[in-house]
């Protein structure tokens, strides 16, 4: 591998390269400082992103989601003692 | 009764993915906005639930709906990146790799507040941020991302590579800005005293 395999280093770091390509990148890395720094960069970003806290759904959203698909509630009956419209005469 | 069964099935298929979808949506909007995206996605999912043939593919199905919702809302917004800024990030990344430091990001990351790196994903192009986030934050394999986003495996590879490079460049640029800001502050302070 004569030129720098920069485009393969992320996939190498993630274990996503086929064996042959992975071996070739490994050999190149032994003698190439810039590519080792590129590798460290990918490993660092991946590890740091993996540690980031993730927001979760609020209880209110859980309730709203749980209501999706429920038939709309019928209009509630008026409370006892509530004033009713007087019938027209 | 039939409606009850459908509702129960919908809940059991979709609710296990709620946490992850909210986390994903949080890159497109803060707090309530992210939750609005997710709620809208669930409403649409309910109306098309009959189209989901394989419940094992529920996450991919929900993700695509959520992505569509976010994209529709985004159409009205100006995208934040310009070409000049991306070039600046690329240059910063190249400098880091060229510098004679074994681990150029180590110190920058150590100084970073929790949550800041995920926020930085908002500053790079969406297609790159999406691939990086799905892999690094949510642990999907390249093959899974390719299927989810409907792109070739090689494109996933290049998006993750370029996305991380731009993130690294961004950290360096922002760190430089911070150092400049502190230095200016110090100069102003000593000029006053």
C-alpha cells in the first residue's frame, strides 16, 4: 500500500474491513505516523460519542404516545348540578 | 375489540424503540421540538401500521418515518453549514494529522463538557452526522446503516470517515476560538488593571 489509505482507516478502526484490506492497512500503519494519528482520531471520536449522555422521552410524551390510536373520548356528561339550557317554549 | 388488538400490537411493536428515536430526534431539535418530531412520527406510523409486514423491521420503519418528519420541518430552515466552514474544518483535521502528536484529540476531548460532542454533530453536514451517530452512538453496523438509509456500503464507510474527520476539525477550531477568547479576555483585564 504505497499511498496513505486514509479512506479505509475509519472502517479499519471499526472492524468493518475485509481481512485482506485490514491486514494491508495494519502493515501500512506500522510505518506511518500520520495514519496512526488518523486511526487514533477515529478511535477517540467513536469512544467519546459512545460515552455521551442520551436524552430520553419525557413522561408526558409517553402518555401522548400511549394515547395514539385510542378512540377519541365521548364528550363527558355534564357534572351533576351543572346548569342546563332552559328548553325553548 | 379489533381496534383494541391493533392498538395493543402497535404499542408492543413500537414502544421498545421510543427511547432511541427520541435520542435520535434530539439531534434535529431540542427538548419539546424533538418530542414533537417523535410524536408526529408515531401518529403517522399508527395510520400506516398495516403496511408493516415484518415487525422485526419496526425500528427501520419508524426511523424512516421520523427522518421524513424531520426533513419536512427542516425544509423551511436555512442549513447552517457553508462551504467555507467545511473547508476550514477539513484544514484543521489535516493539521491535526500532520502534527507530531501521538494522539491529537486526547486533550481536546478531555476538556469537553458532557453532551458537547453530540451537539457538535449538528454542525457538520446531515448525511455525515447521521452515519456517525447511527454507528458511534447507537451501535449499528455499517451494513445495517446501509440498509436503513438506503445507500451503498462504501458510502457508509466514506460518510463515517469524513464525518469523524470534520468533528475532529471542529473541536480543534472551537478550541482555538476558546483559547483566543480567553487570551483576549486576559489582555483586556490586564489593560484595565
